[in-house]
C-alpha cells in the first residue's frame, strides 16, 4: 500500500521534516540529478528531510579546507592559513584521541591540497589567467517550467584557451566517478551546461570535467575527462543541453500529472538508494510487499524466466529505501516501548578498548605478525609515496551484472504479480 503524496507518514524521525515540491514550479538541484534524471517521479513526490549525520558533517568540514586550498592555489583573495576543522562527533569507528584528531586534520589538509593541485594541473598547458570559481551558485534557471540549479564545487575558466572545466569534491566512500566525455558525471555536466547558458558570450572551445574522491572505496580517487577539439566541445554542449532539457521535460510531465492526482511510472534502479521519496513511492511499496510474499514461500525464485530475473535484479535497489524505512520505524516503536516490539539482548562481543595500546603491546611482545595494516588511503602521508606504491597492488576487478534490456520495472512488477495472482 503506497502512502498518498498528500499524506504524511504517521510518525517521523526526530528532527525530520517533509518537503512538498511546488507542482506549479518544481525545483530540482543538479546535485541529485543522478536520481531525478532516471526517475522523474522522485522530483515531484514529497521528500523526507532528515538532519545531516556525522558523515555529511565530515564532508562539510572537508569541503571548507578544499575551498581554502583552491583559493590558495589560484591566488584568490588574501593568502590565509589552512582553516582548522575538527572531526564531527559520532563518526563511525573514530577514537577521538588527540592523535586520531591530528591525523584526521592532516589527512583532510593533504586531500584538499591534492584536490587543488590536480585541478590546477588541468590548465598546465594554458596561458596564465585561469579563473577558478569556488562553490559557485549556478541558476536557478527555468526550463520547461522546472527550476534547476545548484552549487558547483568548482568551475574553472581560461579565457585564452576558452576552456571550461567543472569539478566536484566528494568526501564519501561510495564511488561516484567523473564518467567520460560521452557519459559525463550528471552533476558536473549539468553545472557546466547551466553555467554556459548563463554566460552565452563565452562559448567554450575546450571542455573538461573531474571528480576527486580521496577516500573512495574502490576505483581511482582522481578521475577526469576532456577535449581540446572545438567541434567536439560544441557538440558536447549541445548534446548535454538536449539531455538536460529532455529530463526536465519529464519532470514537468510528472509534476502536471501529480497535480492532476496521477502518478507517472516510477523507474526503480540503483539510484533509489537514499531516495527521500521512497515512503511515497509505489515501486518501493510494491517490491517490499512482494518480497514478503517470496519470504512466505508462495513461490521460488527459480520459477522466474531469465528476463524476469534480470528485470528484478535491475530494480533491486528499490528495496533499500524500503528496508531503511522499516528499520527506522521499528527503532521508533521500540523507543516508545510499543508492545508489538520485543527486544532480545545479546551480550556484545569483546572488543579492544584502546586499539593504539594493543598495537603497542603486540609490538613489545614481538608479535607484529598479528597487526593489520590500515586502508591504503590512511597510510597516505605516513609513508613516502614511493614506498606505498611498492607495497600496493590491485584487488580483483569488481564485476557488475547488468540486465541487457536495462531496467524493466513493468516486467519486474509482472514477475511479482504472478505471486499475487496465485495467492488469490
Ligand atoms: S524510490 Fe526509486 S523508483 Fe521510487 S521515487 Fe525514488 S527513485 Fe523513483
């Protein structure tokens, strides 16, 4: 059963609010373009806004230092000392010892400096005078009745080369990627297209995009693409602009349908993860309901056709928001001592109280063989880079299984519908 877009959930997490888009003039930020470009419905459904957690706060602090590093590198304003930022409380696994805080600060600083150096390196072959715009507000501008805009981490422009480069600094670990000239990162591409639209007299002849994600779980921290071919650059602008127009037209359609009391079809996929509209989304609700029927054993996964298997596989991320919501709801019921929730307690496993003291004790006992090295990124700065390079290899490639026919929500829903019919 889907929650109607006009209804609120019966209870909300502490500090959460609900934002309902203005259907007469919806606004979309390019920071979430990877979601609304694939599922226009997500741009117009209500959104659950929760207070930012420690990981997001850590990203905000890291961005402050990154902004400073860019300003220093491109000599913007008066030179200043690196801002002193501190790790927010509540970071997972963080010990908050003086040493841990110092290491964190050093790492944040090092990452910021690398970010600025890498961004500047994209203009090494240009005459001086590259203009670096930091945390630049782009738009909002209205296309097909939809307002679109956002804040770009970095936009760089060299007037002599007529080179425009868009960049993004990500401090999270889930890989984002810069994409390629043909398939650029949607956030970066939208910022560039909208900025160029705001400054039509500039007409870039060369283009580039980058994403720097120093703590990425896998893949390269620094990723970029670009072209110095004027025709390719102009074609890119046209193509990316058309793409953005098409996506915004779909959002406009979704808004007018919703205003008339109808929902356009949801398009579930990997982009559903963390979708703030999952509570109102029919796809998340239907898949969650069907998953329970599978759990009940009405039928087995082996009964699906290969096409149905791949359609369901392509839509699997729709379950994540559903599960997150469910967990949150159970937690809230427990907090109010609701009788439907029982708590079973298992004594926690024994864990080290002071990891640093354990390392010391093991070294004194001459048992270095029991120590585990930290992640490669954590060792950055602690050992010379050449030494790190000599010690590093690559984990096996990660295989991603993708449905040949792409996402087929109707086929996936149809596969589940079989269960529903049989049960009746
Ligand atoms: S959960 Fe997925 S399918 Fe549903 S609205 Fe969000 S992005 Fe669209």
